[in-house]
């Protein structure tokens, strides 16, 4: 790097010296040359300034980010159709009624008597319970949220109608819970109906048991028949095989007898042949031993 700088300095010094020598040799030429060189230097400087300005503007434009677009306006979601009406009127609770106390079932209520006792206390009265037993609370009471105690008690009567519960509210704010007349007869009738249903169920179960037993007996009888048929078939097959074996034995016996008869016949034929041969031999011997008769000459 140092050598390169020294060479550049040396070259520039030499060029300056040459220019100085030339200017000293020709003054008019030096003045024209210096004027043109100053103009060219100004042009170069202006060009470089313009290039620097343009480059800076481009770089600044690239470095500067555009501002983010504004967020879209919020659109409401509670749109309602226009010019539409319900076919049937709907009840809208009044603000005054909403602010009033409501008679309803709470999680702390355990039985019907405890809930009605709380309602009587909240109404500023008392509860007189004359029903023969207490009752459990049911799900249908969860919808009871009435400002009017009589309306709430009307729902209670409807829910416990099968239990013949009678709830009355007097002008003195006294609440009386009694049993409707005819409950005993209705309960007796209900018990008879339940007993009849139980008997019918028992009879049905007995019929089903008898039918099942009969079905099992039929299945066992069918199995026994199939077993007897299979045993009979197996017995017939065994008898058939025995007959075939007996026939084979008889045929073998006949063949043996025929073979023995053939052997006996062959033996008899052989004996006859031997006897015939023996008789012939004996006859030949007799003929040979008999003297020859002389020939008679006539």
C-alpha cells in the first residue's frame, strides 16, 4: 500500500512539473488550458454532487418505510333484520318485575318442606305442614322463578299432583300443606294396579320360562332323534359291511371247495392214469412172457 501511494505521488509530481514546464514555455497555451481545466473540474464536481444527491435520495427512500395503513372500521355484529315481526307475541319481563324477589329452588334446599318453609319466611308468613311425609325435590322445580308466590305454588301443585299434595296460601300469609282427599283410594288403586302389573309380569315370565323349557325339550328331543338316526344308520352300515364280509367269506369258501374238488379230481385222474399205465405194463409183460406159437404151414 505504501509503495503504491509513493508511486502515485511521484507520478503526480512529475505531471505537475511537466505542466509547470509547459506553462512556462507557452503562456497563452497555459491560460487556455487552465480555463478549460477549471470548466471541466466544475462540470465534474457538479456531476459528482448530482450523483451523490441522487444516491442519498434513493438510499433515504429505501431506508424510510411507508406508514402502516389505518385499521379498518369496526363493523357491529348485532345486526337485526329489517321489517320482520314474530307471528306470536312474546312476553318481555318488566324491569320492575326483574328487580322484585323471586321464589325459586336453591341448591341449599334439601326437601320440599324446607323449600316451602323458606318461601313462607321470605313472604313474611309461616308454614303449617300436615302432609303425612316429606318429599324430595325434582328437576321440574328448577324452572320456577316467579315474583308471585301463588304462581310458584301453582307449579308446585302441578309437579306433585301424582302425590296428591295440596298447597294453600291464605290472606294471613299462612301456607298450609295437606293431602288431597281421595289419596288413600288412589294409592290403593295404584297399589292394585301395580300388583296386577306384577302378576302380569310374573305370568309373562312364567310363560316365557315354560316356552324356553319347551324349546329346550324340543331341542333335546331333536338331538335324541338325530342321535338315534345316526345310530340306526351306523348299525345299518355295520350290518351291510357284515353281510358283505359274510358274502366274501362264502365266496372264498366256495372258491376253496372248488379248488379242493379240482385237486381231488386231478388226483383221481392221476391215479387212474397211473393204474392204466400199470395195467398196460403188466399186460405188456404177460405178452412178452408168453411163448410164441409155431407157424403152421399148409
